C-alpha cells in the first residue's frame, strides 16, 4: 500500500501540541518526528504548513434511517456517513433498535444489514433495548461478544421505547455483570405526556410548546433517578444529549462521589435556543429534538460550556437524526407532519457534518476551550468511552491514520447549499465560523481534499468495540 507523509503541520492531540511530520504506511501511522529531522520519503506528500493536524472526529451518537413518528430519518448510512466525512468525522457509532415485542438480536441484525457495504467511514453500533425481558438480557451477553458493548434505554416515549424503573435497573445489573455500559435517554416521559396533553387541550400547538412541555426539571429528575439506579447496580452510565444545566449538575455530583457517571451534549444545545423554536411559519419545527433546546435566558448554554471545560461533560456528539421540512423525494414533508400539533413533529435535526466546525468555532475560536480539550471531547474521550482507543481518537504510532487537516485561518459559512446531508435545511444557516476543514483521511485514504470527495461507498468497516476505558 502507498505511503503518505504529512509535513510541517501542528499536530494536536488531547495532551500535546507539537510541530511534527507524520508518516503513514497503508492504514496506519508509523512515524511522528520533528519537521525535516527524519529523512523519510513517501509516495504521497501533503504540506500542512500553517495548519492543524487533528485526529479524525468520532461521533458516538447518530441515527441513520431511524424510524420515528411514522417516517424515517432522511439520511441513510451511505449519505449520512459521506456527510460525516465532509465534516471531519471519520468514525460513527449508530444505534441498532430492538422495538417492543421484538428480539434484540433481530434488531441488531437488521441494522447491520442496513449499514454493511454502504458506509463511507468506519462504524459501530450501540443497542437500543426497547423491551427488557429475560431473553433480551441473555442477548445483551451475546452482543458483548460481537463488540456491541453499550446499551441504550429510555425513560421517555411511553408506549414506544420507554422502560420502567424495574426494567432499567435489570438492564443495569446485567451491564454490571457483563462489563457493558448503559446509555440513558433521561427525561420523565410520563410527566411530559401529561404536560403535552394539557398544552394541546389549551390550543398550544406551535413548535415552542415542544420545549415548554419538556421543562428542565423533567430531565434533571430522570437523570438523578437513573444515576441512583446505576450506582446501586454498579454499572457505568452515560447520559445522552444533555441540555439542562440542572441535569448536568446531577452528573457532576455523581462523579464527585466517585461514580462511573458520564455525560454528553450536542452542538444544538450549545448554539440554539427558544428563539429558533419561535421562528415564524412553522420554521421552529426544524429545531424540535429531545431533549429540547433550552431558553438562553436561563443560562443553560453558558453552563454547558462550563461543564465541558470542567470535564463534568465529557463528550460532544450530534444525535444526528434529520427530517426534511419540505418535499423529500422519497419521504415527503416530514417536519410538517406536526403542523397544528407539535407532538407529531418528528424529533431530531441534522448535525453530523456540522459538529467539528461548530465546536471548534465555539470552543477554540471563541476562547471557551483549549485546542487539546477540543480534540478530547470530539475524538479522544469518545474513543475511550466506547472501547476504540488507541486504534481511534488520537495521533500516535500504530493508530489508524484517521486525520483531519484543519486551517485555523480560513472561515466557513454554514449553509444547506454547501452541506452534504440529505436534508433541506441547515440548523445553523448563515453562521460564519472560524476555521475550516482542508483534508480528511480515513485509515490512510484521502476522502476529502481540494473541495472534492474521493471516497467510495463501502470504504467504512464495522468496528468491534471493547468496554469503557474511563472507569474509576
């Protein structure tokens, strides 16, 4: 296989900043040395002078072609992973789904079939356990042997994916036994359903009421509850898509007392707010997701950035789950299913292509986080959290050559017109961000350079993952 030399760049990892050349042989990094101090020769030479060399981003929360609300997420594994590559993400972990009344392994096999041969980048799976039965618990053991080592449960969506406290606790006990990690969508779904029904009875049907009927206390209460159950069961717990400062405070307290508790947030919670949900002509539907974006006046966005800085939040993923506003050629006017009834708006928004640019801008460009911390929350900690480190998530001899060359002096305007996700809007339309992606390489193959895509359908491989590497 060909060799590649990346010269004169500034290599950034979670712990180091160094001017260095990087030598790649086939799929692996085989050398890192001071610029010009090595005598290396290579088949291909890339000059990264004045640019950062980051490890490829790892998005551990995506939903490609997920069934939801009578429709499907508009990105499939081919389009979604190609868009991820355009955005500097070289690995995703998606969610296979066991629906209520079905077998866990049937859901896993169905999602493997969807992804196999279609992904542009490497991928793995978490398993959504929607029906905790004795058989499901046995199949969790089987999946551990398949490299699916994390299992997601919901305290939201009664009648669809909801698990009661006993089922959540039983799954946590199984994870404590087999070494798995439990991921939790933590909202009090029963209370939310009451608030939603009452809002509709009052004639409150606009998108803003999606957020109003999911107040911060419903996230904080559920987070407190699942943390308590995880502590009792003795398993690691990872709370997904956190948006309320009160909920993250619960994770922070659990970590302070030594619990293996972890939290994730997403770009939408750092940049969007209720003003977006109030956009006229049903435009607020574009930003409907769960947990919801929060009221900026209550300080949630600033608090989330602080929690990222203090490591009380460890990961920034996307919860990428796009639905079109207008006419998708196959799926129709998806978000508009909820016109006149906010409870019928499909929950989710696009983001897999936007994450690295948006987080770099907010973290480094606006001075909230260091370059090292940017790499940590977008690549290194996700890899460690879900058993992919050091194969993924860093730049070191022996690791996969998943690399992003990033120009900190460039700018980029977020726009649906320049994005590659299969959706008809961009959640950050018109926002000018500092820094832009120059080149993306996955396992030594250049996927993006000079504004062109050089990858192929099926470039990505399934990743069998180990267990969490962050346990205390």
